[in-house]
C-alpha cells in the first residue's frame, strides 16, 4: 500500500489519508474518449440514413396511404350495407307476409314473433305490424302488433301503442313517410332512445299494400350498440376512429359517450340518446368544419329538388301528419325518398381533433340506401404510416451495419471501461465491509484510477459508521419496545371506553323503557278513573277538582312523551302518521285549548286565518298540534301582559303551510337565540318551570315534516316564530267532518279475559266496558292467563306486558303456538312507548294499546275483533251509502284497476304521486269510510317513503272493491 496517515474529513470522521495524485490529462479522460467514439458512430448513421432515404419518393407513399384510407371506408360502408340489407329484407318479408295473411289476431300472434327473432340476433331489438286506422278492425282505430326484447333478451308482446289516449303510432316519424314509399322500398328513421331498453336505436319501415292500397307498415328495430362496437374494432386497425350519422346528421354511433350521448336517470331508469352534430359542434367548435360538410350534403339534396311542387307538397303533408317531424325535416325526407343522396366522397383536415388531440384527416362516405354518412378520422401521423413503414424496412438494412459498429464499440468499452469497472465491483462484492475496509487497485491514469482512489479513501469511514449504527439500533429497539407497551395500554383503555359507551347506551334505552312503564302505569289509573268520575259526577265543584287532576296527569304524561319523542327523533325512528284534517278547525280550536291559561293571565288571543286556506290538508294531526301547543304554551308562559297572535297565511302555489305565533312577552336576548332549540335549554332557569325539551322537539318535528322554523325576538317587546311546512297536500271538501264527533258501539255478547297484576287497571277497564254485554274474567299473571284461557276459551284477551311469574309477551307466544287458543285475538296493554319495544310487540300481538288507556281507543280496538254494529255520529252520514259505494267500486274497477296494479309493480314515484292525488280527490267527492280508510293508508305509506307497505296497500284494491260491492 502507498503511504497513508490519519486526517479528519468534513464529517469529523478520522480518515486514512493517501498520497496526493495528479489529475489525469485531458486526452486520457473517459469523457473525451467516449465523445469521440460516439461522434464517429453518429456520422456513420447520418450518412447511411441519408443514402437510403434518397431512394424513397415521399409523395408516392402518401398517395398510396390516401388510397388505403378510402378503400378502408368503402369496405366498412359495404359491410354496413350488407347488414342493413339483411334488416331491410327481413322488414319487407314481414310486410309481404302481412299482405297475404288473414286479419286475425291469433294468426299474427303465432306467426310473426319467430320471424322477427331472426336467428336470435341480439342487434334486433324488436319489430311489429302497424295497420292503418280501421284497416285491421273496422271499429278500432289502432290494432298494432309489436314485440320487443325484455331485460333477458326474450321477445315480449307490448300493447302500449294501442292506447286510445296516446298520439297514435300512425303519427310517428318512422311511420308517416312510409305512406309515400313504393312497395319494394323501405324508410330508415332517425336515431332515438328506445322506451323499453333505454338504448339508442333506429327503425326500418316497409309499407304494406293490398290491392295497390297502402294499409300499414312493418318495422324492425335495430340496436345501435352493435354498430358502435363494430366501428371500434375497425378503428383499432389504423389508430383513428369512425362514427356514423343518420339522414338528419344525428349520431348513430360515437367512440366517446361523454361527448355524444345525452344521459338521463328517471326513477332509477338510465336512458341514453345520441345528440345531433349541430349540438356537438356547439360543444366542440373544432368539429364545426365537419358539421358544415355534413350539412352541405343535405342542403345539396334539398336544393336539387327546389321548385318541384309535388315534393314540396309531399314534404308539407309529412310534417303536418307527424307531430315529430318539423317542416325542414319533412323537406329533407321527401327529397331523400324521391332522389337518393349522391355517393360522392369527400375529405378534409381538422386541426386539434377533440378525440385524437392532433391534426386528423376526416373522410365522409355516403350510404345512399339509408341516407347515413360514415366519418373516418385518421391521425395525420397515421396517414404517414405507410411512409414510416417503408422507412423502417429500409432502415432495417442498416441494422446489420449498426450492429457491426456497435459490436466494435462494445469491445472497446469493455476493454477500456466496463472491464476494469467489473473488476472493482467484484472485489467490492466479495469483501465484508462490516469487518474490514475494501481496497482496490489504483494503477490507472484516468477517471477509473481516480474512482479507485476515492473508494479507498472512503472505505476507512465504513467501520466507524457501522459501529455507530449498531449503537443506534440498540437504542431504537429499546424505544420501540417501550412504545409498543404504551400502545397496548392505550388500546386497552380504548376498548374499556367503548364497552362503557355501549353499556351507557343500553342503560339509556332500559331507563327510557322503565320510566315509560313506571309513569304510564299509575297514569293509566289516574286518567282512566278521572274520565269515569267526570262522566258520573254532577257537582260542578267536584268536576272542577277532577279537571285539575286530569290536566295535571296530562302534564306529567306530556313530560314523558317529550322525553320519548326526543329519543325517537334523535334515533331517527319517529314515524309520521298522515291523515286528512279540517284546516280551519285545527287552528280555530287553539284558543279553546288555552282559554283557562289566557283568562288566568288576562291575556288576549288574536286569531287571523287567511280566506285562501284550503278546507282540508293531509298532515300528521298529532304532530302539528304538538308544535302549536309547545310554541303557544311557551308564549303564554313568558307573557305577563298583552296578547298572543296566531296568524295563518295564504296557502302558496308551492303547497306550503305557513303560520306565525307572536307574543308581547319578555323576549329572548340575542346571545341566547341560537340556544333555545337545544335540549334541556331554558332562557331563564330561575323563574320559569319546565324541562327545556319543548322547543327542541318542536324544531325536530318541523324538520321531519319537511319544514323550517325561524325566530326573531326583542327583549321586553316580544318573540315571533314563523313555521313553514313544505309539500303539504291540500283538497276541498263539500262536507265538513266534525272533529269532536265520537263513536257509539253496540257489541254482541262476548267473553273477555283481562290479564293484569294491578287491580286498579282491571277495575278501570271493567268500568269502561260495564254497559256492554261482556263476560269479564281476570288473571293476575301470564301463566294464570294461559290456564284460564284454556279453561274458558275467551273471545278476546287483554294482556298486560309487565307482570310477575310470566310476562305478557312470553304468555302470548305460548298462546299463539297452542292449537286450541291460537285463533283468539290478543291485545297488548303496555306502558312502554319506546320504538324498539313497539317493534317486538307487533311481532307477537294482534294489536296494542298504550297506557293510559282511553275508553274510545279501547272500544275502537275491540270493534276490530268482536261482533259490533257501529254507527258514526258525524255530519257525513250515519252509515255507508250503498249507492255511493257502488259508484266508487265501478269507478275503481273500470277506470283505476289496471293503473293501480301497474303502479304496485313499478312503484315509480311520479306515477304514484299522480295516482294517489286522483284517488284522494275521489275519496273527498264520494264519501265512504271503507274507501277513505284505504286512501289514508296509501297516503301514509307514500309520505313515509315506505314502498313495501305502499305496494301491499295497492294490492288490496280488489279486496276494497269487493267490500264496497258488499255494502251496495
């Protein structure tokens, strides 16, 4: 080794310093040597390439390429024409067959589907026979036979075009021009979106003649999807693209659907329709030149027929007969029928083609039979492809020469450069740098020698660096171990927090269920016996005391309802129950509800109702009353003097119910306005009692009803709330229903089993039912209820949910499985109003009642299961009118049955909305309890977007018709 001693480099490491050596001379540097070698090689390649290309004539090659492009276009036109000819032949064959067959539907239905399904081609979307009005059946205007493919590709018969309310197939664009065709000619429609498959297609139409008289047409519908796939395959061969337009320059295909198609999604159905070139060029100005060339072809066809009165008259007739054909289009159709488009080809260049992103040659080829135009777009680079191909073939001869030169250069590089470098690499690879430094030979005078010197110079550092890395690794491993322990502890804490949260959520649900039961159970007795005593006592003073008790009980019940409602809303489980209500009666009843409080505080109540308010609206009556009661109750609570004003505004065109509540009370400070809708939040915690839930629930209820609430306030001047409920259905009624009417029942003899461990509850129910011919038997728990039921076989069981020994749910489950008892209706009596509990109750019981039980609610449920003759003391009627029921059943059966059944299958929102509106209007014009009950169920399902329940109700239409007929 050469002389060496220790020095420090810039990093501070102690290095072994070598003797200083001079830099290599300029002529000896690899930089110079390699540059000279490569320059010599470059000169050889330039001279050789120039000599070869001198023999090539560029213009000749380009002419051959243009010819190749035109041959390609003509071949594609020929292939498309063959496919078109097949479709035309099939269409004319069907027309000839239609001319020869007897006009009997069964003959048409048996013979034509197999012909239309030509070899099972999936490009054929369908076809049909379309007689002229009254030609097939003299007393029928429309008698078409049309088959189209369903989602599985099978042909299905469709009768939609025979709808007498439609515009008529004989006025369609694909039909009208056929009246002016010769017997052996066909007409190709413009492209359109198929209403069944929602795909673009065209129609081939052939006329039917009988005794030289035009009697209709036959059609074959051709999918355009296959055309686009065919063009894409062809375009792959030359790197450009192809597309076609119809006679009106509307696209039949295009490689980029984002540019060419208009896509719409309606009620879950995705439909596609091609644009025309006029619209395309507006979006892509670079294609305007192409649009003008296509338009020029049509203009030329029309101009050639100018002054021809017969063609002009024919064009006017075509445009006037079809609602889909404009006058200018009619002139184009007439000109095309009478003189085909010239087959002359044209080409031109477009800079910055929107698809190819470069200059491209566009060639237009005419298909005279259909009037379609094929556009072939070839990149300018591809036009020179043949030239490049020749160049590459010539340059391939140079490969041998270049290979020889490169072989020589490779030998030189290997001997002078790569050889020594490989030796260095091998020595470095064989050395173990973790043990000793690596030394390489330094006997060269060029850059390789300098490299060897630098490697030797740096090798002394490696050992020190390795030692430092070993120490750092030990520290890092220790730190990783510590962090791993910390992460494991953190994960344990997170798991514990998660379990605590889940336990807290379960505790909340259990608390709400228990609180509902524990409060509603005593409230059942309090409110029940209060109602009973109110009807029996005549002393005014005693009645007043009972009224105080009743109001206090309702206040307490309102508190638990507020908490449960808030829980339901926050869980997203609150359901709206829509029904028709008398609009004016709803608002006019408000002053009476608060009369006592208003009188107590000497406040005036102003009610302003717009004259333009509809008689009835469809809304959740309970929830809208809850909103009114909460806001007006707050207004009275916070107003010491002055007035409360309820103003109901005009019913807007957008079906919005808008009303405001304004008071002259203490007002709300600006800093607290944003907090008044928060749960358990009060403006004044010291002077006013309450939970702070009223406005929180009110806001959430309004939002669920598609509404909005706004508040403005000024301290010591008052507060104003404005409520807007959107999308409210309204209708006029000729007879007002009495909101306070009550039902009277007369039951036949029946045995009722009451299962409840609370004697007060059983006594109250017995008091409710004492005037009816019922035999009441009692049980203390679920187990006893089963034993008594097996002994007495009651007609109905009232089953409390929460009882000792065996609860009501378990007992009812056993009853439902007992063959002797399973047909006995069991009605649940529960104090748990939590949504999850309600779902479980519905699975087991035939019906259910919440505590506190009201007499009317109990009798209403009993009337559903026991023999009763019910009369309703409303101003509508004492009983169902047989003539009205008969009229409704006839209207449903003749006018709505088919539409309702179709709606139940499709569940298309816009159709359902229109249908339910018409049925609701009919229920108002023709009052019937049976019909009205069904309509309310439809509206509830629709407004809650419960499609499954709505479909079930729609499918009950035949049962409703049968029930109405039984009354008549």
